[in-house]
């Protein structure tokens, strides 16, 4: 590794640790900064090589662990933020030489559909590992949530049984929502990091046509169906399956939204359609279900070529 790549990795790790510090210190004003904590690590990986990205991940782990005085704090940044960011940066930079037109050598870059699937599986794995680290248990967490709702006065005139029911619903939704939120964060941070690295001239990967290439391999449908069926099981198996369902559901929703962007190209009403769609999603949320279904249909369609399967 070149000295400049090592230095960039160390600095990126420290920057990521500082951005993430809001969650560790429970500072409400800095929580928003924690959402962009993967960006410095991804920038190091995309612009200075994979080794620099993994150095940044280790530096973030060490900085947070040293500042908080506990390894668990370091793992809280390494598992959901630093390591997935370094791995995604590495994957996005993968390419293999192939013979192009007129036998000219060119690079075949790791496809976007597999980057999206990798990000989905990383988000799910990170949530499972984090849940194991903190000892996530629905039965133990539900009374704590109910107590918090009661103390904050959120229950209002609700009876105790109703508060308990709400608490169980909230706790039951965590395995579905947390991986989806983490995947959303990773995808946005990767897009922003790639744009910054490309603007600075450090990114070798050419610009991808996201609406045309943001798909998923067809075997993701099988994985989603199996996970959905297993999510009705109780215990650890059901929780793990629910995590996979949450991450894959958002991934298919991305595919559906990409299809909307692709199909509205060249139409005079494109801006109005996209604005109305995202406004409805922001205000109502349930339109996401329509794009989840669209993403499932897009993935189920026969691939244009064997390489797209």
C-alpha cells in the first residue's frame, strides 16, 4: 500500500468515527451526521483503493472504541457502518479485463445489480450481527418500549393492554425496518461517494446508467420467498428471516423506482410524474408497496441476456 493511501485511510476512518460519535454519545444534534458516516470510508476505497477503505474501517473501529473505552462501542460502528462501507467500496471498484470491439482491451465492471444485491445482504448481515451483539429479544424489549411510551405520555388515554399491543407491534417491526433503513443509508452514501470521487477525478469506474441497470438477479426472488415464509416462524429463525425480508423488500422497491425512471425517459410529463411519486411516498409511505410489486415483476421478467440472470 502506498503511504498516501494509508494516510487517507487513517484520516477517513477518523472522520467516519467523528461523524458516528453522535450515536455513541447520544447527542441529538449529531445523530444526523451519523447517517453519512460511511461516506469517508467509501471515498477512501473508491478513490485510493480497497486497502485504504479497509484501513479506514479499522481506524474508525479503533477510534470509537478508544473514545468510549469499550470494544462494544467500536463494534457498533464497525458492524453496521465501517465494514459494509469498505466492502461496498471494494466491490464497486472490481473489474476484469475483457476483449472489446476490434480486439481492444477494456474493463468489465462489477454490475450494478450485483452491487445492489451485495448491499442488501450486507445490510441484513450487519443487522443480524448487531442484534446478536446487543442481545435483541422481542419478549424482553416489548415491556421496555411499553414503559417508555407510558413515561413519555405517548399512550394518552389508552389502556394498559393497548399500550402493550402497540409496544409489541413496534418491537416486531424492528427486524423489518432496521435493515431497510440501513440499506437505504448505504445505497445513498455509495451514490454520493461515487459522485464525489468522480468529480475529483479519483474514480476509475465509468458512470453507470442507474435506471437501466438497477435490477436484481432472479435468484433474489427465491431468497425473498423463502425468507418471507420463514419470517412467520417464532424465535431466532423468524427474526433472522424478517431481517432478510426487510432488506430485500427495499431492494425490490429500488428496482421498481428505477423502472419508473427508465420508463418515463423522454416524456414531457416526466418531471411531474417523478415529483408526484416521491411526494406521495414522502407523505403517505404506502405507495412504496406498489413499487415493491413492480420491482418483483421487473426481476421476474426473462433476462435480456444470460449475463443479466
